[in-house]
């Protein structure tokens, strides 16, 4: 985001006005989408207590600097002094959980692109200069990259991330909750970081129980459960081991 605004200084654009518009876009366009994604993370994690435990284990071993307290399981809190951008990015399993939430319930349902060159698809000619819409959710659910696509399985991202790091650039076209390229979501990093911090605090500080384990979902304008996901929340007071 800042790289773009820095370059705008050389394109005849007032960088201050452009920056203000960008910040407002992130704040307002990111409200309903983030509310949807954080709510859905509560739902998926509430269905998979084993995933919650793996998150707690990773957070404890990565963020807790007091090894004696960690060994003793002294409480559930992690000091905000340790919650740095660098440390959060070291939480690989947390990143897999965030990716899986975004794969199953992408906050944006579709994206648009301009056709640069005429092509044929399914027996139909798609002319140059047409504006086409693609479904993000259907892409995630029909991609051959995701086995059992309807299942919430953060572990699948271990192999996918390895494939991507080995140079499989096509993998990115199977997972695009923020789209890609110069016109991808400007708030991508902000949204991912907010979601990660939310999950870190949630699993450390709370226990929760879903009142409905399998709520019915609607996906427009953003993915939410039709019953508004009623839950029972309790503060974690037991010793962490």
C-alpha cells in the first residue's frame, strides 16, 4: 500500500489525498468483511477443538519468552510486549488456519477482470475487452488443489505452502480471497494481521461452545450463519499444560 502511494508522487497524483482515500477504503470496506471472517473463525474453531489446541501449543512455544512460566503452564495470558509483527509471522500453523478460514468463507464473493485477448471457454467465445466476473468461493471449492474441499483442514496448507515455495506459481490461482496483482485488495495485510491477532487472543483467553454445531450459511453479501452464530463464552482460568 505504501509502495503504491510513494510511486503516485511521480504520476501527477496528490499523495496525501490518495493516501487518505486508501485509508478510508481499508477502514470502511474492511468492516463487514472482517466481521464476517472473525465470526467464521470462531465457528470453525468451535467445531475443531483439536485445531484450537494446536494453536495454543504453537503460540505458547513461539511467543512465550519465559521458559519457566511456559513449562509450569502459568496462566493463559501472553504479554502484548511479545506480540510483534515478526513473532506473529513465525506462527505457521496460525497462518494455515487463517488461510483455511478464508478458503472456505472468502469475504468477497467475486472479482472482475478485463479480457486482454479473445479466447474460447466451454464452447463460448469470450471477446477481447469484455469485463468478466469470476467466483472466488467456487474457485476454492472446485480447485483440484484442495482434497475434500468442504472440510475445514488447516493441515492441507503445509503441503500447499511447500509447493508454492518450490516455484509452483500456478497454486496462487487456486486461492485468491484477496485477488492478485496491482488491483488486488489493498487491505490484504491489514485484514490478515487483524484476524491473526483476534485468533491469538481468542484461543488464549477464551473457551467457547457453539449453540449450533452446524449452522446454515448464507454467502451474500458476506458469509455469515443464518442464526447469527449464538455461542457460550467462558474465560480460560484453568492451568495450561
